């Protein structure tokens, strides 16, 4: 069963700079990470509830997947996300029965600086690329609080000065919402919600959501509204995603890809005060629901929306 959003991957060019930015300016504390034995990458981990953010960079270009280098060449930002499975072999069998090309599950591991190792099983859709538009499946060698403990570097995960409590959703930009809805539903065996607009977040988008088994997370697809204008230029990855036409330009520049993440915070007013104290630029609207978009210049190109925990 696909139980929730396991982790969200943000590709960065300078891992130490990104770690400082997220920890000290955004108030999302880094607490784990290391180097992957294969693949030429290293990461830092930010544990938020049952999900974690993975800041990842290429440390050995000759070992890295070409797609990672190509994505980083376009700029920093989202690479992908992983869906948590509690029975990955069975999930893969069901996907293959629907005719979905699944690779895996295969074993992976990460070695911390002190030599401790955590491992997982992973299954990919179509190709084993970390930076691709289809989220992969993962099952860790531990669960619950033990998993969180290991992810945080074999210590209790810290609280976050921003007040982030959990990741509520992630959003994939698609060109055609109806086609994307059918395709993702077929691949993952999930039922999509009726379409809805991005008006609640002041976003020119039409969306659909795929609720996950934990009951409080979903992943979304977002397509530009038919009348949304892209303008004449391609997207700068530092552009504010909710700006008019920006979703169309994102698709033109990056293609179908993860484009935003929504975090729930314990106190949105306190989160605003914290960001203001750190000099972080954001936009906020109170109606029809309170929502805060952090400027991507402060998030390594990754659009992050804050909502009040409900």
C-alpha cells in the first residue's frame, strides 16, 4: 500500500550553503545525511513529521546519472519525490499486473560519517533516474520513530524554528490535467479527486489530488488554466511560481516535474514573524484561506507554500 509521501528531493549545487540556508534562514533544521556509496551524490536530511526533505548534490560527476547533471544545469530546484510503501514487492506486482513498467525493487543504502548505515528497497517507473517526473516507491529498513531516529542521524529529530509540523502535499506540473489524471491513476492505482482551481492559493492552475493511505497527505497534478498567459520568455528558476503565467513557463523550461510543496505549520503568524526576522522574502494572502509562498531565492529554487495546521 502507498501510505504517504516518504521524502521530497531538492537538487542543489552547494550542499553546505543549502544546509545553512534551510537551517538558519528558513528555520528547517538539517539533522542527518551522508554520501551514497554509488551514484556520485551526497545529501542532507530535514525530518518533518513522517516525511523528510532531501537536499542532494553531485559530488562525483563521472558517477552521477546524466539526468541529474542536466537538471542541475537548468538550476537548483525539485527533482522528484518518493511514495512510501509498506509492502513494496506486492505494490510492484500490482503495478506490473496493470501493465506498468516497474524496475525493482532494488536495495540501496547510505553511509553516515560515523560509519552507520541505513538501507531501503526502491522501485522506479520506466527508468531508474532520480531526476524524473514519476515518483518512485520506497520501503525503509525501519519504520515509525525508529525510522525518524535514523533519518535524523541516529538522534531525536529536532523541532523546527519555522514551526513546520508536516508535509501535506506535493504538486507535479503537467500540460494536460485530464490526460495526466488518467496516466497517474493507472500507474499508481490511486483514485483522483474532481478537478479544482488554485484560487485558494492565488494560483492560475487547475488541479487534481491523489489522497494517500495515511489520510492526511496527497500528491497533486497542476495544469495551467486555459486562459493563463505564458508571456514571451522562459521561466527563470528564481521566478515566483504563483505569478501569472509562471506555471506555463515552468513547463516550457523544466517540463513535467515536481513544482511545489505545501508544509503545515503550527502557527502561521509565528512563521511569518520568524521569516521576517530572518529577512526572507515571501508573499501572503489571508483570503480565501491563509497561504504563504516563500520566494524561491530563499529555497534553492523550490516553491514552498505554508498553511496553518488544521
